[in-house]
C-alpha cells in the first residue's frame, strides 16, 4: 500500500497543477475536483474504497463533456489520479498509463497553452522526471514499457517512460 500511495501521490501532484484549466472552462462542474479529493484521501492514509472508483469515472465523464482538448485532458488527469489507487499488479504495459498518462497529459496541456510549442511539453516532462521518486520508478520498472501510440499524449508518455527506466 505504501508503494501504491507513492504512485497516487505522483499522479495527484501532476493532476492538481492542471485542475484550474478545467475549472476555468467549466467552473460549475466539480467532478474532477472531487476525484482529486478522493485521491488525496487515499494518499493521506484512507483505505481504497468505492469513492476512488466512482470519482474517477465521474471525472472521466466530465472529460468527455469538456469543451476543449486542454479542459478534457485536465479532467481526465483528475480521474486518473483517483483511478491510480487501483493500479493492477499484473505486469501489463497498459498499466503504465495509470502511472504516467497524467504527467504526459499535463505536458500536452502545456504544449497546447504554448501554441503547440513542443519545448513546453519537454519542460513539463522534465518536471515530471524530477518529481518521480525512486519508489515510483521502481514500481514503473515492474511493468513492460508503455505501448506505442500515435496520439500526442501517448508519444509523450512513451518518452517519459523511456527516460525514467533504469538503463541496463
């Protein structure tokens, strides 16, 4: 559970940075904020409960309703923070998304807000690399590499994944 809390903390730290992007766009929708609150409860020592699952699904629904790509990604980040509490121990590459997709989405939001400048995404990934604790890297290393993707978020996630793994 301590390792899982470290992963959820890492994801939550990323998600909280972009929550204002969603809230500026849809100020009356509290679903992403509720998902972050549910993730924080788990990080702070509460048991994993239905709260994290339901809040994650609600935030992902908010992402579908969001009016812009950046707002949608920000809501999805919040949902991913709550869902990270349910990272599956079976070593499947798809599980890497529970650890790194939020940081990659934050990088994409930075890129979008910088008019498509890829250096903004790279700067954001640098921040994500610095915040990745040894525990997070150790957990990540138990999974196969992130699946390749043609989406920009997927590309950013693959780049982050490759840069965090220990070199043999």
